[in-house]
C-alpha cells in the first residue's frame, strides 16, 4: 500500500486547510468519499503543469468523520485531539473533519490544488482554519531559530512516520497527524537578548548547535521534547501584518500518535510536572486537531466500504 508523500525536503510554500463537513447537506458523504478516492489523481494533474515545483498534497480524516463515510473499523489511535491543561499553559482541542496539507516550490501550485478541492467541497464543507506558510531564510521560524533540526532521515523517517505493523493491517503505511497553530508574542520575545533566547530554545541561534547539558536548561524546548521515539515535523512560519499575528504552524506526523502526545504533555504539563516548556511563555496554540492520513490504496477503498446504515 503506497503511502501519501510526507517525507520530502522542506518546501518554499505550504497551505493548511482544515474543514468541518456538514453531513446533512445533499450528497455530502458521497462527495467526501469521492474526493478521497480522486485526490491522488488531482495532485498528479496539477503537478503535471509544473513538475519541477515538487507539489506534495496530503489529505487526512478526523475521528468524527470516519464512521460517517465508512464501515471500516476506526484506526486504533484516531480520536478527537485531547485538550492538554497545564498549571500555566493549555493546548486547546478544536474541530476538524478533514485536512489538506499542501507543499510546493511555488504558491500557485498549492493554490491551484486547493481551488480544485474547494470546488468539490463547496456545498458540503466549511473552512475552519486556513494558514499559508512560507520558508523563512534557512528553514528558520519567526523567532529566528532553525526549525526541524531533529527530524529523522531515510529509513528512520519512514519508521517514525508510517504505521508498519502488523503487516496485514489495512492501515499500514498510514500515519497520524497533529496540527496546532501557535501565535508568538514577538514583543516579549524581542525583550530577551540572544543568550536568553538560546536558553529558551536549547540551541544556538546563529549556527544551530544544541547547547551542552551544563548550559541547556531542563525546561528548554529541546530538553522538554527529548523522548525515546521520533516524529516528523513539517512546521511552517506564517504571519499577517494587518492582524499583527505571527507564528508557527506545527504539523507533527507519526506512526504512533502517543509519541506526539507525550511530547505535548511534557511541554504543557511539564517534565516533571510543573517544569513546562519555556517557549510557551512566548508562543501559544490557538488550535489543536488530530487526523489519520490513509495510504493511497485506502483512500480509494472509502468508495467501496460504505458506512453502516443509520436507524
């Protein structure tokens, strides 16, 4: 079962669209099932216009939508994103039935694929979040630090991202995706000098070197996120001068969503409890949603495995 393309070099442009589906709209469920089946072909069609743009489109499904479109058992770890409450900071849970994560070397490729999908969903879906991301210099976030440094590579990336066992599972080569939209308090951040910022992150700002254990605080972002297993991050900066909103869109892929959940719990509740991630004093999430990313074969199977009839 070939997987949707998740592992790829960082893109120049990205677009995240999160939808809720109105299942009471005429033909809503058939429309969504057909979109899942057709999505790989739509991606290829747009890619053909500019092959060198490296358009990668990923489509995912939320827990509420799953039983509405198929009778297949829900993936074991697919559930509504669970709110995380710490003593000082919290991670909210927000709605989302379907996600599009589009990446390319140019904005127009993401835009065109999104436009086609929007036309298909026009009468059955509502966009609840739209975020346009962009590459910032050498893959830095708007806080000025390189992002994605700890992503696994090659076979380690495949192992981290995809469900691999049991080999007979219909969900093999699927993945779980947690997305969160973080807003930065840029004024508070700029009040810190470079050394203070480096202690918040746990890496040097200029040359992106992890601080040694004697220097790195145990509540730095790097220290708090040090767990036994890997996830694959495809975070992107975003911003609006009009709204004065600047942030990072977190997109964490994993074959085992409990790894991402452990990282987030460590960040907000603390490691140990109370020792929360210092970055949260300057960056806070406004959304939080969990999706399952089906293999390409499973996308097509949604048109075959119809939902159970309602009484």
